């Protein structure tokens, strides 16, 4: 019996939408003419062949089965951030690789960040990023994201 006081609301992303997106992402990497066969992906991830096959079907198919979370994460770990971003984009998000921690001294990390922040501040001083400044900001952004990923990884190994 349902609770009369509970709201009847739908999730923001339906099971069918999620299944379609994950299946489409899998089909980019798995199958004839793709990077991996179902067997290769299964051997690399420990996810059973049939589980992978069933996830590649359209959710309307009688053979479709969604990937269990552990299987989806195992496949994501093996295929990487590009694969993960394919299905995560359904939630307007993306994935990035957390790099291995190097021995960069904290002072060097902070100085590099300060230098990139100064580049942004100089470009923004007139209130507009012109074409030349935008070209310079792309590598700055990439460097800052890489350092951010390094900091995020540091939190994992603490």
C-alpha cells in the first residue's frame, strides 16, 4: 500500500534513458569493428559476457538488462574517462582521469596555480576575454584541471 502523503514524482532521468545512453556508449567500444569484442571486455573487467551483451540492447528489447552498478563501474574503470563521459553526459556531467600522485612539492603546485590565476586576472582586467586571450586561456584551463585532478587524487590516498 502506498503512503497517501507521499508525492508521486518521476526521477529526472528514466531507466530507459539511462539504458539507452549506457548501451550507446558500450556500442562505441564493443562489438564488430570496434576496439573490443564482448569476450575481450569480459576478460578485462570480470563482467560476464551475457551481462555486457544484454546491456547493449535497446531497453525496449526483451533481451535488455541494465548493467549492475558494479559491472558499470568495472567497465568504466577499464574503458576510461571517455567512455564514462559518454553515459554521464545524460546528467550534464563528465568524467576525468585521476592521475597517479607524483612527488610535486606543495609549494611548486601552489606557485603554478598562482601563476595561472595571474594569467586569468590579467586577461580579465578589461572585463572581456578577446580572441588572443581566449587562445592563451585554453592551456591554462587544461593545466588547472590537471592540477585539480591531482589534488582530488591526494584526497583519495590520504
